[in-house]
C-alpha cells in the first residue's frame, strides 16, 4: 500500500526536529484543502503516514512545516519576523501507487528537501 511520509532534521544542531507541527494540504484548481496535521516524534518523523492507500491520489500537495515555532520552543532567539517562519513545499504525485517521502533538512536560516521513497 503506497504512502506519503515525511521527517525533519534540525541541521543546525545535528538532531531530529522533535515536536514540529506539519500540515498537509491538497491543491485543487487553485484552492487548498487541509488534509491533516501532525507533530513530529522524537525521531523527527510523523508517527503515521500522512496519507496512504486510496487516500493518496495523483495531484498537487503542499506540506507546511512550522519551523520558527519549533526553533523558538528550543529557546533559540529569532528576530521578528523570523527569516524562516513556515516552510512550504509544494509537490506533485504522478504515480499514487508509489511511496512518496518528503523530508525537510532545516536550520533557522536555510532548508533543503528531496524526494525519497
């Protein structure tokens, strides 16, 4: 059964980003629908797949990672407004029969992502 998963690594500290809020949206014809929210666990992963099976369909999606709130929860002083507040990754699923893993590597000043499986 195909699934959509994510995990987050705090590259500034070299640790998993535990306790980060993640939102998944579906994008249809310019409008977005919130599908789910989750907080990352101690390993920086959402404890269950964000979507799986028939709920994972071909189309456009968006993941929103609340990075400023996460770094503030660690006691890191951030300027107002923070350089990165919510990191949004828009991506497409063209084969819903495959697993899709969308990780985020993040610091208060930079981020990167890639397509995993």
